[in-house]
C-alpha cells in the first residue's frame, strides 16, 4: 500500500549544477556533506535532486540529469519506501512493528517481517562483533540521560543502573526457521536509531537498481550516505563527499570518493550538554551507561549503509586504539576518526582507505 504522504513531483524535483549548486548542503556540524563535484573533463555536471522529510531528517536522491528516462520516477518510489520503513521501525508510533515487539516480545515469540528480522539479526551479530559497543537495546539509557527527547541531563546513578540492567542484546532470542523474536527478560526495548537510516538507504538503493538506475547518490540527514556508479561520466570515478572540520564546522577538511559503497558518521557535535565545565555527548557506551569520550567524530566506509551507520557508532564507543585494532581485523571497513591532538587541537586517525579513496583538503 502506498504511503499517504506520497511525494509531490513538482515540489521535490529540481535541477542544478553539481559544480555550483551543492555547496549549500554543507552543514555546520561534525556530519559529512554531500558535495558532488564536476570533473576536470566535464566542468558542468547537472544533477536532479529529489527530497523527502522522514525519520527526523531530510532524505535526498541525486541523479545525473538526462541519464535515465525513468530515474525520477524510480527515486520517487524509493522515497515513498522510506515512509513505509519509518512506519515500521519508529519507536515514536505505537502502531509500528518495533513498538509492537517492545510491548509483546517479553511475553513470547513474535513474528517479524522477513526483512526487518534480518536487520535485527544483523544488529545482534554486530553487537557480538563489536564487543557490545553497538547495542539496539540501549534505548533505556538514552531515556535516562534525557537524549530521547533532546533534553540531556546527568541522571541519578540509580537511574543509570536501572536502565543499564535492561540493556542486553543477549536477551534477543531469534528463531530463524519461524521468523520470530522473543525477549528472554522483561524491560528490554529495541531502538534502531543507530542503524535505521542506513538500512533505509540500502533499501532505497535496491529500489533504484531494480528500476535500472545504476548511477545515483543517496543520503539521510547527511550523516548516512550511499553511492552507486558515478557523478557525471562513469570515468569520473564516483561521487565526492566532504567532511567538515570537527571544531571549525564552516571548513571542509576531508574529501571522500564513494563508488558502490556507503558512509556513516557519528559524533556528538550537535547533541550534548555541559555540566560542571564538562561536556556530555549523546553517544552512550551501552557497556557502562555513560557517554563515550575522547573522540570528536567517527566516519566509517563500508559495503552497506546499515553497517556503516552501526559501525560508526560502535567504533566511536570503542575509542581510537580499539577501533584501529578492530579495523585491522576487518580490512573491508574504512575508518576516519577525528580525535583530540597532542601537537594540534585535532588529529586524524585513518585505516583501510587508499589514497584514491580520500584526501585532506584543509589544515587540521
């Protein structure tokens, strides 16, 4: 069934020059910005842009103008899909499938839609692979700290302990043959905030490719990006994405070239509060119940947007040393991490990316 908020084509379809029009998307935060650049051989590459507000952010599709006759229709259908996925995954609607699981899965096995079941299973595996640094059951901690409603404050230690007692992906019992999920203890809650947008981009990309559109860039809130093919001619090598300086958000600092890969960024540049001269960010360590510290932002490049989103959060929580070790064990994953420096205010930790994948475009 189609979404009741179906995209209005006239409202959302625009054309612009990639060389001059996309700079406005650069955002003053620690998030990446979609910044497709013209190539040397083609100084004017024109794009079509379609957008939709969903999952508390702006989703956008970038297409090479005139490349496919059906590309705009495919993009509109992909954006409609995001609405349906939000209806399924949000914790802010009692009618969503995730809310239904949170209400009933502690009482017994609950059947889960097949694609959502695979996403939850992947999240549980990532929890194991990252030593518990990624956990889709950490919602009670987010509520205890006030970040659930963007009103952060230090909670009483008893509240942290109570919430921490309900954070446990190990309590998720999957029956793959039946497609059901059960919570082995009461009080467990699912929240897909650290993986849902990436999953939506992966599903959008499937939709686009299924319609025969092979060159496009997608982003959800600019912190989750997925690219297929290239901006302009295939020889251009992909799509370019800018990362902002973590302490000087008006300045681009790193350019990443994406082709058939995805990117996710996590940082506490916009959601934090100060207390007693100390800064507390919204990215919580689900193993301790307290905000992760010592990192400005973490960007991960991976084969899927869901993995990129989840790992950006997990590696942020693990910290620079353990994150680098983790990437050495998983060479298919690329890492760019901004951390406080010793000789300068900011240092950049990288792993798993070649010189063709990225370049520094400004001073740290």
